[in-house]
C-alpha cells in the first residue's frame, strides 16, 4: 500500500485520476489477478479521462452557452424543415475542421438557438473552443472594450475562437461602427475558424440590416459562400409546449 506522503504528493501534483484509480484497486479484490503493468495502465487511463473531463468542463464553461443543448436532444418529430441527414453530417464536426459556417434562419421560437447551442456543445466535445453571444451584446461588449482600452484584446479573443455563435442577428439595423467592427471580426476569422449565425430574417434580407451596400457585400461574402444553410419554419415550439402543458 502506498504511504500517506506518496498519496499527498499525488494530490499536490493534481493526479486525481491516478489517486482515485489506486484507491479503487486497493478497496476491491477484482484487481488482484492483474499484473502491475495492467493495474498501472488502468491508473494512467483514469488520469487521462479525468484530465480530458476537466478540459471539457472548462471549454463548456467558457462557451457560455445559452441553453444546455446537445445534438441527441434535437427534436425531429416537429415539422419545421430540419434535415436530419444534414444535422448528422454537422454532428461530426468536419465542417469546423474545414472552417465552414452555419446560418440558421426562421421565425421566433422554432429552435434556432437550441440547434446553435447543440452544435457548439458538440464542438466542445470534439475539443474545439466555442463562444455563444447574442448579437446585441456582442456589439455592446465591443463598444465598451473600445472605450476602456480592451478593444484589440477582445477582438483577438473573438477571432481566435474555433466556433463563434452569434445569436439573434438582425434585430436592428447596424450602425456604421458596428458594420466596420463586424467586417473586421469576420475578416480575421475567414478561412480560419467557423461561425454560426441565427436570425429571424432570411439571408436575402441581411443586406438591409447591415445598411451599407459595399460593407454588406464584404460581410456576406465572408459568411454566406462557405456556409451550410438551415431554414426552419413553423409555429413557436415554446408556444406549443405551453399549450400542451395547459391542457
């Protein structure tokens, strides 16, 4: 049996997986027939699992996802134009590896945010970094950062995130500064990282929301031509659930 100083050293080194595995092995006779190499291998495997779980928890925490969503919980029973084969393709994460985008449009309440968060959660599982932000808050944060000297640091952080989710896009026409900030951000991410945009407005109306033809062309050129399009339809799922609960 390992001495207390050795156990304390494992804690000091934060090798909690090895520590837990060792404790399990000493408390169970199931491991008695295993060789030292086999038992040590099990401890190493446990440590790797512990460390990966910590990294995953950290990625999910930093992603700040609006909903606890996952691909397995996407509801295909509701008729809303959601292509199950496309979602299966996206669930592999290959589109992130290829630096492609996803544009999700449809009326309020049809599940755009849930799907976006589910894709971001899967990205975290695939060891990519992700960040969820609503478009109004994104522009607010950028404006504040410009005022307090954090602008370059914030933009660099946004640019380097493997998957950036911009939710509730198109609620209001962009200002001149917002247009330029968005173009700079998308330029820094173009062909390097992936972006998800959700909006109630069809993509064909995004020029109007951006508000400047030249900048709109430049912004959409970096978003649309290398993107998967998911167009949802139907009534609000929140309303349907509320009506069902009231029956």
